[in-house]
C-alpha cells in the first residue's frame, strides 16, 4: 500500500456517510481502515477502493464493545503504522414518541451514539497523544442543536456528542484536533431502523430534500486537510431547502 496521506479509521463505514467518507478520503490519498458489523459490505468497499488505486483495509467492529474498538484502533496502527484521524461515525436513529416507551431502542441509541463515541476516544486518544498529534472527528446531527417530536432521545445522544466534543477540544492541550460535524437530513440507511409507523412516515417527507452522503464526506475531507495549526471545531451542513 502506498505510504502517503494520513491514516484514518472510520466507524460505521459500511454505508451512508461512512462509506462516502472512506471513498473520498482514499481518493485524496489517505489510508483508510473501515469498521462496521457488516463485513461483507466492508470487504466489497475495500476491494473497490484498492482497485481504484487507494489504500484500504477493514475489520469487523461493534462500537458498543470497548475492547473491540481498542482492537480496531490497534488494527489501524498494525496495518498502517499509526492513526492520524478517527471518524466516529457509527450511529442509529430509531425515532419514536417517548410515550411509546421503546426503552430497548433508547438503550441502543445511548450505547451506539454516545458510548460508541466515548469508546472511540478512549481507544484513539492515548495513541494520538503518544505520537504528538491526531484528529478526532465526531459525527453528530442538527439534532445536536434542536429537538423535534419523536426525536427526543436521538437528539439527547447528539447533544451529548456535542458536549463530549467540546470538552475534548478544551482538554486536548494542542496535541489533538477535534471536529464536530453535524449533518442535516442526509441520504443514509438510518431511517431504516425506525420501527414506529408514524415516525417512519414522517421521515419520508423530511427526507425529500436530503443531501447526498458525499456532501458530508466532502466536509470531512476539508477539515482533515487543514494544516496542523488549524482546528475546524464545528461544521453544520443542511440542504438549502431544509427548514431543520
């Protein structure tokens, strides 16, 4: 594999924003390690990237398992020698009104959207500090800034990611850059996990003006490419036609 660019580990890389980011960063000359539960998709994506001249590898990943996330980061260092960027992208969005009491779905959102990000930070931060540089990119949502019906718990998890990102930025000591990327409605498979019929129907209308995942990947590529002394802390990306 060509030893150019940065080494970037991406969670939730099997579809949507994660997949688009992997393709864009590999095309830019970065070396990417892809993580997700659906390894069949990761394998195909890795083959496509390498066939196009990029450098990519993959590993199965469950972000709710702290040891698995540590092994994922270690795999990046084993495969490519270091880890420069971690993109904490894995997320779930099973929207429903609070009154439906879908507590299992609430727990799942907390485990993936919040604990998954914390596991990523805990795995990558020591290595980045030891090498004197690094960049953690956390994918949140416009839901980190506003709340809408059926999305209370989802938004709470994204508010948490925003708070964690800001805390990490303040504590970084200048060694590790931190970026929060908050997409508005974007083409992805997130809505496929909505089990509540009313919420699922409402999401169809909401997604009528969705951005392509490549638009978010372009934004991530921009922040990753900044010179070492520049830290782009927050990026909010919405469709022009979107009210939210």
